[in-house]
């Protein structure tokens, strides 16, 4: 049903985007010409897999992709620009360029348009990712044609293994913090000084003390987690980094 477009040029399309209070048209030439670009496309903004897994991991691994010569990472969805802008703000995914393919022109040209009327979505994109060099598809990972919304091969880690088989991705790091906490500032600076990217979870904004107690057994901040392990507060983190 969905065939790989490897070796083919991407379809020429103009995307209509809203930047501030202005309409700004962006062409595929501007996005792809003389550049190395990763594209991942998904069924819809704010949908569960897209928001919890697909998008965040590409955003998290951006620096590793950049080290492999990738100029930009594009997230394409058959949504309008207002929806995509709101999703970007909600996800805080500053490393990703959000591309609204509202009319499905790009997705149709990639032969990835699928009808999801049974969900009330209308025509949407099948989930896939690809590496594009100077406007030509070098590699494409298309999800298998199964019922539902499979997510098996278009993930960021699969793309990274293709680009750099020997590259080891940093373990995921999360830090629970609260505004005005000097110990939280210390923990974040320790991570920055060691070149470690992290996700900040702010109490009162992203989580509650109930959540913090549930996952760490503590009610104080910061609480640092690395690769699924609970490290502890800022002093614990400092000792962990010294012994690493």
C-alpha cells in the first residue's frame, strides 16, 4: 500500500505557515535545497503516540543528529498551521521545525496519504520517517501496513542507527524542579556543565508533589532521574557525575 520513495525527489510544495501575526509561505526548496534533512510524518498533532514518543525523542536527539551533519529535523502532519503552532508550544520542542501540510499536498506527493474517516480524521499521513539529501530521499522508514497506528521503524533511534551505527545515544534525563529553588539551579547547571541534555518537569506546571512522591518517594526538589534510575537531589547528582 505504501511504497518507499528512496532515490526520488521530494514533491514541490508551498506550505502556508503563520508566524506571529503574518502569513509566511515556505517552499520545499527553502527547506531541502543543499541541505541534509530528517523528516518524520505522523497522523496528527496532539495525538497520543505522536506527543508522547515520536516527537519528543527526535527533539531529544537533535544534537546527535547535528553531529552527523543533519541541518534540520522537520515534523510534517496534515494539520493547519494554527494547530501545529499550538502543538509546538505545548511540546516545547524547539529543535524541531513544524510543517503544516494542511491540504495534504506534500503527503499525497509522497504517496503516504491515508483515509482515517473511521476516526473522524479524514485524510491524514501514514507514519514514516526519511533522510533527505539535497531534495532527494536517501532512506525511508515506512511503518508496516497494519491496522491502527503502528510505531515500529520511524522512531528517532532507528534513524540514528542508520546514520551512525556506532553512536550511542545519551540516556534520557528528567529533573523535577520548582521555581526559585537554588538546589534545582545547581542540578541543572551540573548537567549543562557535563553536556547532558535533560527534560525539566516543573512542579505546579507539569506535575504535582503527588506525582513526585509516587515516582521518587520524596517531596523535595530537585529529583533527578537518569535512564530510569532515581539519582536523587543536587548533591546526589554531583556525586553520581564524579563517579561516572
